[in-house]
C-alpha cells in the first residue's frame, strides 16, 4: 500500500513564484499567499494568543509582503523565513503597543508535519495541557525559539533570521529552554522509593 503525502512546492518553485511576484504577477502573489497563509496565521495565533489579533496581524504580514517583495533578495534564509520575520516584527510591535495578552482558545497546529517532532514526543510523555503550561513558564524569547524550531521546523539559521539574532543566540535560547523544561518535568515526576 502506497502512502500519499501532500508536499508543498519546492524551493525552486517558490523562487520562481517570488521572481514572478517581484515583476507584479498577481497570480504568483496569490499563490505565495495561499502557500504561506496557514503557517503564518498559526505562528501569529500562537504568539498573540487570540484569533482576532492573529487575523489582523496575518493580513498586515501579507500587506507588507506585497509592499516589500521587490526588495526581497534570496540569501541564506528562504522566503518563508522572510515572511516569518515580518510576522514576528508585527507581533512584537503589537505587544509593545498594547502591553496585553488575551489567550482565547487552543491554537491550531500546522498540518504539514508528517513525522513526529520532539514536541510531539514530549506531549505524549506528559500530556498536552501540562506541556503548554510548562512552556508558558519560559521567557518569551525561549517560547519563540521552541515554536519556530519544533512547531514550524525552521533551522537555527532560519530562526535566527526571523528573530534578528545570531545562530549562537538561538542555540543558547533553545538549550536553556529545553534544560528548563527538563528540570520542570523532573520536578513534576512522582518520587519513586526503592
């Protein structure tokens, strides 16, 4: 029995769409929007914690994409990292402007992850709600790094580009976050007597 998996466009296909979009090709811009919408919305929803603000920021992200796509240059990070950087910056501006956070409901998971991630393994071992509570105890930067790395599967270099940090800083934040989670999990485990 053959397994059918739906994969997104290749890096070369994205590059062609971006190049066409930079020339003003509306169909290419619409395709870029459709390809990236779910992941950008999920990231923003996880970041700001409510659907209304996530929808507004997602719209703003794609408006900025339209305004700035001609300035985009393919370098070390892919186009999706550039879009996530825009979304990240908008969410940080949102927090600075509002100084509030109103969680509303459970955040939808991205649909394109076929293999079990480290996050899935952790959720299996201690339960989803407990894991979310543990993650909420981390610093905002640590939460962002874990989200980008384990939910959206960005590399250290891509996460560094999105967060405007060095790759070493991303590795350090990830390490400290995982150590903190490990300590919290160990502290929450029932003591076994010999």
